[in-house]
């Protein structure tokens, strides 16, 4: 066995944070502070998809392809949020400013429109795990510096009273980042702190 270290990227719940595009990304061992907003933890499976098929080019002199390029590329995260509030739900649909609190009736009420609108709100997203590093039981995080919530978010209500929201977040190119990191990056702790 060539690789005897017993660690792979571990699965489990991940913490989801969002912030305005351009927000300073915290260090991998730091707790995100304002303007980062804690959206909650994930439940069930979560995934990060590297989408974008290759296009192959051939010539008349060879049977096999001679060149391959990737004309389009996407990074998509899919997860379910738990501990759902109207404010978290509104951020996924469009904007937290859409949640209105009314104190006139007793008890207080909150209202959130269900229409998402024409232009989605852009966010930066952190997908953090306490044991996400493949080098040991250390933290790691996926950073998507610019993106939007997409798909058709579906709230589900479990028998135990928990509300969950299925989410899909699509990275958008952030031209302020280095070219290789414009759709995001993964950073993990690779050794014990000294």
C-alpha cells in the first residue's frame, strides 16, 4: 500500500457562511466574523461538483483525438441547511431585507415573500468543516468568492420538527481573484500548529 496515512477527506456536517462579494476571507482556523453570516450546518450529503465537459479535436491523419479543451467550466455546491429561519430562507431565495417584522398584532409576526425576483443576489460562500483536511483531523474550507443560489430551493419539514432547505450554489467568475482561483479554492490545515 503506497499511501498508509489513514486519513481521507472526511464527511460529516459542514458549516455554511455567506457574505457580500469582496469580503475578506478568514483563515482556515479562524471563526468567520462580520460581515460573514452563519447560515447553519448541513444535513445529509453535501457535494461540490466540478462541471464542464471537454471538447476533443481530431485531424485527418490520426484515429484518436489530438487535442482537448474545456470551453466551459462551473463549480456547483449542493447541500441541505438545517435550523432554518425566515432570514436564512430569504437569503437563499433573494435578500434578507425582504423579511418584514410586524409588532402590531400580538404575538409578533414575520413575513417573507416567496417571489425570488429577476436578478439573484450575489454572495461569497464558505463551506467549512472541522475535519475536512486530508492530512489529519484538521479544519478546511471551500471558498467560493462570488456566486448565486440557483435551482428550486425546497423547504422540507421532518417529523422531529426540523425544517431543512435544499440549496444549490453556483460559482460565478470573480475577476478580482488570481486566474486559477476565480471560481473558488479549497484550503486545508496540513500540519499541527507549532
